[in-house]
C-alpha cells in the first residue's frame, strides 16, 4: 500500500443543492433540523460531545442509500491510534472492509493507506470523506479551517465505500473481525448528499509577497552568476 497524501492544500466547495444533516452532539444525538437522530451504542452524550469506549459508537439509519454520493465530516479524538481503529463502517458491520486509523494513518481496508501522522492520540482531528457516484472515487481528507489535505483516494469500482446496509456506523467495529476500535470523543458529525468538490487554496497576500521575493532572489543570483561567467571569459 502506497502513501497518498497530496502536497497541495485544497479548499472545500459545497453545493447549494445538497441536503445536509448536522449533529452537534451536545448532550444528545439529535439532528439540528429535526432529521433522524444518532443512536449511542454504549457511550454517553455529554455537554462536550459523545464519549465512547472501545467498540462503542454511534449508528444512524442509512440515510445515504447504496451507490449514492455523499460527504461526511467527523470531528473526533481517539484515545489510541496504534494498529487498526475503526472510524466508519459501510456494510452494517458485516465486513472487515471500511475506514480506519492505522497506526496514525488514514486507511481504507484493504485498499490503501495514507502517510503516518494524520491522527494523534488525544488530539482532535477533523476528517472529511466523500464518494462520488458519477466517478466512484472515494477520497478522505484531514481539515484545518477550510483547508483540506488529501490523505487517501481510490476508484471504488467494487462499491466498498457505498453504504449498503440498513445502518451507518461510526467508531464501532464490524462483527467479522471485531475488536479493532478505540475509545474517544466525537463532537460533530455532518452528512451531505453530494460528493465534495475542492479547488486549490489561494495563498494569503503575505505568502504571495514571500514567493515574489524568493523568485526575485533566485533571479538575482542567476544574474550574478551569469555576469561573473561573462567577466571571466573576457
């Protein structure tokens, strides 16, 4: 499995036509606009989010449907990032495939793994993952502000990242190869009916200034080198 971290920062662009469910998880699993609620399976809803033990988690009726596009955002903290730790299950806990932390990297078992360091135990992470039904491309990003960094991407021709079961599961491992899970806290979940669209991030004015100065410096050094060579040849 090769690393798939993009070096370019990307900005998310949302669709105005997308239906979005928002869960702020402050004391309960209610959806912000009265949509279907998340169910806690062994953890507890607190004012600071849903706190779960290893192999506890959240579930939701399959509001996405098999084969459809989606974007899901999870803001969470894992207490442990060693080995495999389940993030999302797409097959109603019937298959070992799915989205994991693998020793601090984002992993879709058994397809691809990103670079180490995407997650840190005890540190919040904002994870966005998406599947486009028109291309079958699945992509996962880490997010800081509005800037996304791609961690993994693959063409999901086999539908492994399509939600085909009755329920969507977060943080609770499958029943085929159980026990690959971490305790932790999740503070926000959103689910959109569209695949995410991204565009290259535009540098801040200060960044542009530094780049221009850098290019000017390179040009000056090249000019000095050329002038020196001309003098020596004279």
